[in-house]
C-alpha cells in the first residue's frame, strides 16, 4: 500500500454510504496521515450521504466530504466497506481509478480491490493506525482521537463486535500519549438528545418477543421520527436495548423509511451469528452486529426471515450458568496458563 500511495498523485478515499463514525474517522485520519507524510498528494474523501449525523460534525472540521478534484484518480482506497455496492454512487470513482486498495474489518468482505488489507478487528480506524505505525508514519494526537472514536463506536465501547490483541495495543499507545479518551467516550455515549430518548421509548414500546424470548423485534416508522422530532441517525444503538435483554440471543429493529424501504439492524449474542442472516438478505456485518436494507413488502420475507433466525437460535451455545461464571469446576490454584 505504501508503494501504491507513493506512486500516486491523486488519491480518492471512499467509505460506505450513510457513513457511520468509523467510516468518517477512517476517511479523515487516512487523509491527514497521507497529506502529512507524503509530498504533493491530492487526497479527496467520499461517502454517499443525504445528511450527516450531527454528532460526527467535529470529525469533518477541517476536511470537506465529496469535493471531487479529479475526473480519474491514480489510486482509490475503499474504507470500511465489505462490497463494491456499498460504495453507492461513488462506486464509479473506485472502478475508474488506475489502481485500487481497500482497508476493512468486516469478515463478510468480498476482497474486490487490487490490494485488500482486510483484518477482522474492532474497526477500520484501528487498522489505519496499525498500518501507519508499521509504515513508521507520523500520527498526530488529533488523528489518534478520531481513530479512538471509530474504535469505540463500532464496538459499543468494546462490549460487542471484534476485539484483538492489537486493539488493546492501540489503546495502550493512546494511554501513553495521555489522550483524554474518556472525553471522547462521553461525547459519543452520554450525549443522547431528548428526542432520541423519546424514539427509544417508542421502540421499546414496539418490542415483541418470539421463540421463547430468544428473538426480540422492534419497529420504527417515519411517523415515529416525526412525532418526537427525531433526526435520521437517532435510531443508532436502539437495537442494543433488545440484545441487552435476558434470554434474547437475536435482536433486530426494522426502520421503515420512504416507499417501503426498510433498514434492518441486528445484534446477536450467545453464538447467534446475525451476519449470516443479514448476508442471506443482501447485507453483511459481524457475527454480533449486522444490517441489511430491504425494499418491498415485509410479508414477502417474513417467513424466510423468521426461519433464518430460528435456525441461528437453535445453534446457540448454552447460556453461561451464572454460578459458574467465575469459578468453574476445573478452576485450579495456578497463577498463569
Ligand atoms: Mn466499521
């Protein structure tokens, strides 16, 4: 990738449509890393979006999204995107570029670039830090903080998604830099608007349980958003309320937008692989967090969807017996294994 960057003058970084915090943090941090470590580069960042979530505005303080300065780019790097389709209208920039690469952390990744840096971990932001460190590039404190934002938001503050030894190593580096990490976590997780809370109330009200309480489904439609003055993006994280429930191994929320267009966000625990369900409906993600979009009448996929959820629930590991959570029968008096 270093060679690819060195021999390219005009570089496009493209993330998935409706970019989340990890996607935006990946775009701006890699842009800044390239601009500050390589001479004479034009780096443009792209992600298809109707409206950016208010909460991510500080990430884009210095960089403009979707300002195209070249017809054909020498190099396009896809970020945080498991397949070409998820690049939305900017797929064309990627496919027309003279060379291509990608950095992603989804295990459903389709390896569609000339150079695929795909590593199953917390976030794409984490991988960008790891790559920059391996390349011995200069990384500012500001970039580290943006990377941390990507890491915590993609893992619900390290409670789901993927974690690796490298994840802990990156946090260790950030501690050594004495960054105010709690401030970033507070900004993203203790900052819900009143309208978002009211939307949560509506979602909880809609929650229904199936298969002996193993599956929880919530629903929100456009009117629900209007009723409480909620903005697009306010639905983010609400699905966790379902999976946080005792006995629930699959939780989903169906968000109905215009023209029978649904966004379905899913969470799994206890071994239920929601990525494999989402994939069957054209989406993707991680074992514990996944999503897909669906256009049409829900009745057409209902029985299939329930069937897929049921087959994942059947394969769930037995739940941890509370009594044996810390000290199981084979616990021995040793200091390390
Ligand atoms: Mn991500």
